[in-house]
């Protein structure tokens, strides 16, 4: 419970917040269960470090860990005052470190372009772990991949808090060779399919909830756990090894509200690091589920059915957003395009977009009927190993600063001051506003700010032409020029159908005169329709959920 867990720098409100009563567990349903969803929310500290030369370096990892250590006040801590809500780091794969391990094990150096690395949480029980490993290997073998070996991840158990230690999984890395694909994107897709097949093959096992892939990729890897910020680099000994080199690193410190943290829910997720929450999650999950049977793409070669389900109501809102983003990415979208589809800015009547970049509005209009906005507040950091970026949702309620230095580094963080910086080297800096985005192309060394990113994405396809060819407009009907009932008859009908004078004056009259729904401020103090002793219209029984 939230009231039993402490953080040394959270607000008094968070500390004194009363525990919420959890609803009893319900059986699985077709629609997303609100009680499952509400169990997982968070507000955190995030950032990234990127080298524009795309040169792997231990200094990048060290700087990311330094910044992460300064984010402790943004995270939560357990009742033992030592178990963190979660901390993690995403980076490129440290091939030098893994080749060094392979040589000591008598293995050949890894073929980097055709090798996938999985960071895996396995069951605590030794027998269950053996079963899980066998199940994982079987899926890879059935898919035609060669399992090269398992590597126990070295760690320092003494820095782990008591609560985290009780639920700590066995942590191993698996190396697989993908010989049947040559294209880098196809290799990532094959690994994605394998992970989905593993989840499906093991879902009925007693240890299914204890098997979790933090990452499975030929480009990126994730080290995370139920740890405090400063402890992550002490716990994973790999992160102290100077052979651990990467051109970028995303770091994350988690603050989870009203839930007991779990090792898999630490972030970054497989693509995203998320500060905030998704308030539209129930609708997002149900819409994703509703289109599972119809989603198709030639890149999947007829294997779309093996990718389902696309979401999990029992996972966190961040995990489900990450799952949706990963599906779009593996289906051929760029990371920036996926983020624009999932988390669009407030583009209607936008003065800059309307005048200078109408193609961006066309993009948003085209996709608004295909993907419902995942509404925050949300600051999202993302990477596929080739591009690193950050975006803020249209509410803009999470801080994000960025700066670029003359020696070719770009930094993004929840706040400034997390990394010691020579101000004379800073050549560009700013902050993300509502709906804004910044991306770093590691392969070209380009840093693209908001409008450049969106113009490039929106110009890639003729979205305006597609809209004109495919849009059907519903024309307004001609209203009656005079009433067809007298006032007394109208009043009787309104009473019979449950309309109050407030409904007529504040809702109907506004809709009739202005052609839009009225907007109300907070402070609706009338009894809920379901508890009221007066008759109500059907509409009164439904309320919009937001920012709860």
C-alpha cells in the first residue's frame, strides 16, 4: 500500500496519502479490467546521454549512471527504506564485454549483425528455472535459431533491499544466432516473434509470471531491477566494467503509486522510458484488442496471429504503451512516427502548423481514426538502437530539459544539473513544451528538434491526398425553422425523458446555439446517478475519467 512505503524526497501529500481499497480479484474478461489497470501508475525521473559520433564508450554509461544517481528524489522507496520502486538503464549491446566472456567460456566471438541478446528474469526456484530455460530454448530452436549459450549476470547481492531480495528473480542472458535473416529489421522482427511465442507457450505454467524478457534484441539491452538509483551500478557488476561500451544510454528512476513494485515493472521498458501515467489506458487497451483480428502488414509474412495479444491489462500503463509502440516499430514505423501516432500533439488550430506545416496536420488527421491518443501526462524517452529521442504529450505536465555540447554529446533529463557540465561547451539547450519532440540519429549524427522531426515524418507519405480520397464528410441537416411542439408539450416530453432544467439550459441550449458540447470545470457536486434517488437520463450514468 502507498501509505506503507516511503521516499525521502516526495511531497507531504504523497507521504500522507490514504491507502486505497483494492477491489477483489475478478476472473479474466474480454474487456480490460479497470481494477487491474488502476493498480499500476507512476511518475519518475528519466533522461538519456547520446554520442553524435556513434562511438561506443564507457564514459556514456558512467555519465548515465551519474545522472541516474541524482534522480533518487524522483523515485519511491520500500518500507525497508532500501528497496527502490525501480531503476534501469537501456544501452547498445556491449559486444566487447560479451566477447571477453565468450573467450573465457571457449566460445567464438559473436557475429554481431546476426546475434540476439536476451536479458531474462527467470523463476527463483531452480527446478522452475530449468523448465523455463528449456521452454525458451525450444521456441528458439523451433524457429530455426541457434542457442549459443546462457550467461549468468554477475551482481552484488549485498546492495539489494530486503523486500527486493525476497522477490528477486534469477537473472541470465541468452545469446541466439539468427542465420535465416540478413536484414537488420527482419532480425529484430524474428526476435520479437520469438518472444511472443515464448509468452504464449509458457502462459499456463505455474511459473509463467516469473519469466520476463527485459529485452531481446540485436541492438539494445536493458539492465533494471527493484533498486534505488545509486544502487543500479553497484548491483550489476557489468555496469562497472570498462568493457561495457555504448554510444547512448537511457536511464530511468521509477516512482510507483498505490502498488507494490515488481522487478519486471522497473524501467526502461523494451523501447520506452516513461515519466507520468496514461489516463486513457482502459480505452486504449480495449481499442487495441478490438482491432487485433484486422491488423495486417506484409512485413509479418502472414504471422500476425502469433503476435496477439497486443496488450495486457495486468501490466502497467507504461508497459502497455511500450507494447503498442513496439508493435508499430516492428511493423516498419520509425520511432518518431510511432510516437506521433500514439501521443499526438494538440494540432487543431495550431498557428505554426496551420501556416507552415499543413502536412503535419494531415498526418495527425489521417491517423486519428486508426489510433486513439494515449493521453498522459507523459514524458517519453525512446530508442531502437539507431535513434534516441524524447517527446512530451500534449498536456505538457512533465519537465524535460535538453542540451548539446561542442564535443558531440546530447543530453536530455527531467532536470538540469544531473551531470557535471562545462557551460562553455554547451552550444544548444532548451526544454520540451507540450507536444514537442527531439531526436538524435546515431547513424548520421543529426539532432532534429520538434518541427524538423515532424516535417520529415509527415512528408514521407501523401497523407493529404489520402485524406481527400478517403474522407467522407457528414453534412449537417437542415433544422426546423420553427418549433413543432408548444412549450407545455415540450416540457412534458423533457420531464418524461429525464431532462432537468439544468440539462436544457447548460447543455442543450449551448449545443444548439454554438454547435459544440459545453465544457464544465471541476466542482460537480450533485449525487452520482447510480446513487441518486431521482430519475436520470442514461447519459448521466457515464463520466469521463481523467487524471485520477
